[in-house]
């Protein structure tokens, strides 16, 4: 994902973000969190505008994201790391967490950003927290910022459309 360009958010001081972080694979998820926080800082979203919550693993991200989404945040960033092992557990956790987080976004209308690494090994994870594959924590924050901007644009456009007494828009 490339860096956002020409994105502005009106009343940026009113933006409210929730970040939910899995404690499992904590070295990796802490690095994801650092990247996300640094990206929000760079865009002008202060730490006082961000609520931070921790959960045991990636399967628990969605339930906390749903509660956050019901508390008037502009976006929820879900951060986790699922590393493949010798059993099918990887597929269950990866698939279920992805679908559950997407389900929260669809059910609430609040962007829930999937910042969960699903990798074959720890080396691949490290490549995605500042290595050759970029920084997925930063990219998750960028996705949140761009989606907030787009949603505000859509919502402002809807407000501008007036319905006349005849029922026609104009």
C-alpha cells in the first residue's frame, strides 16, 4: 500500500481511533502498534485521540472491536500476528479473525482495519514490521485515515443532497 496523498480530514482534532492489539506474538504486535501510533502522530492524530485495548489473541480482536465501534469511534485498527505452526490451527485463526473483523465493520458501518499478519514464520513477520515488505502497522493506520476521509466525504455529499417538497433530489 502506498502512502496516502492529498488526504485531508476536516476537524482532525475530533477524530477518535480505537486500536485493539493481540498479546499473542507480542514482540511482533508491539512493533505493529508502534508503527500505527507513529503514523497517526505523523498525520496529526494525537495519542489523546486514541484508545488502546489489549486482548489475548487474534480471535478476540473482533469482539472488542465491535464494542469500540459502538462507542462512537471513527475507526478501529485491529493488530495481531498469526504464525503458521504444524497443525491446521493457523487456518482457523487466520480465517475466523479476518471474517469476524470484516463482519464488525459491515454490521456497524465503522471501519475495522485488518492489521493482522498471517505468515508462515517469524522471519516473514519481521519483514512486515519495517523490513523489505514495509510496515504493516503503519499501513493499517494509513488505511484507517483514508477510510475515515472517504466516509466523511460520502456522508457530507449525502447531507448536501436536498429533497424538495416534490420528492425529487436536487
